[in-house]
């Protein structure tokens, strides 16, 4: 699985950030960035930024987290060109969040946002600074449990809400927020 985010400061040298699960070693979350609209990609290699030809395969050794499930989702969101958020599910069925305030130069340790999570879907970020609000949609231990992990203090404190038996196999869902109202759409075996 993979995810892409574009820095909101659009222009000639727009930042593009991607994360993916390493297919060769499915226990790694891998991060790369481009600061020139995707012409050249960089990833961390032994503490330094290395570049890769955009037509070549992306690297598999630029991990920012370990211990994720095989074939589970990973997401990235860019609040700006420095503040990045990555969410994923670890091997203990915990929804984890990584934060970077340096455009991917360094990352926080994983922050547990929710438990009994089978598949993380999408993430929306609003606000700035200490009052940044983070919303992550997922499905829980049962495939019919649609969940929401929410923080209103930039990931320090988390709230978890699960709606049970809302839709069968709610693996595909999306989330958006408007005026502090959360909207989640789910697609399951029985439709949307």
C-alpha cells in the first residue's frame, strides 16, 4: 500500500511526499520526498539524503517505522512543507502516528492513536501548532466496525469512536472535516 501528499505551498518547486510499505520486507514503513514536483526523489540513507532516478524503482531501505502488518494501509498528510503526519497499523493491531516537523528530516517515535485496528484508511489534519486536530478513519477488529481516532492537541491525547455493524467489510472509506463536523463514507460488500 502507498500514500501521497503534496505540500500546500504550491509553486515551481512543490514538495511531494510519499510513504509505502516495503514489499520486500513488509514490516517497514518507507518515506521519500521530492522538492521539485517529482523530478528527483530523495530518501534517508544512513542519516543522509540520497537521490534516486524517478524512472528507477524506489528504495526499500529508507524506513521510518517497523513492525507493520503485511498488506495494510499507510497514509501521509502534509500540513505544510515541514509538518508531516504518517499513520499505519502495527503488528499489535494498534493505530500508530508518526510526526515530522522537519519535512521528513527526522520523525517522532510512534504515538498510539487507537487499538484493535485492522486497517487504517485515511487521515485529515486541520488547525496548526498545539491545537492541530488529527482525524484518522479505520476499520476495527471486526470488518463491520468503522472507527475514528481523533486528537485535538496535535496527537498528544487520543479519542477513539467505533460504530459497530455499520457496513460489511468497510475497508474502503474516506474522511473529511468541515467546521469541526466529521464526515466518513464507507464502501463495503453491501454498497456505500
